């Protein structure tokens, strides 16, 4: 019984880095989707995409943990969906 618990524990410990990495990547995807949804909402309300991420945070309720993610938000034109890249720290 004790050996089985030790084996299970060893498997969990060995798999943890992969699981943690997958969770960080999933979180980054969720943040990117939230930024793009907020940008689309802004475009629908204001008639153009916002030029900065800060505009979405200040006026559309977007909350991003900048300690956990690096976000690159590039708006090329007011009628083109911005480029959003989110990388976990």
C-alpha cells in the first residue's frame, strides 16, 4: 500500500512541471481572448478599435495581471483588429 502511494506521488511530482506549463499557456490564451473580446466591444461601441491596451483597461473593464503576463498590443489602423500577443512570465 505504501509503495503504491509512493509511486503515485512520484508520478505527480514528475508530471507537475508539464502541468504547470500547460496551465500558464492556457492562461495566456484566455488573456488574449479577453483582450480581443474587449477590443471588439470597443469597436462596436466607439466605431473603431482602441489604440492602446490601457484604453480597454480604463473604459471596458479589462483586468490583466501584468505580473504574470507580458502583453504586446499593436493597433495598426482603427478598422483593423489589433495584434495581441500574450506571453506568460
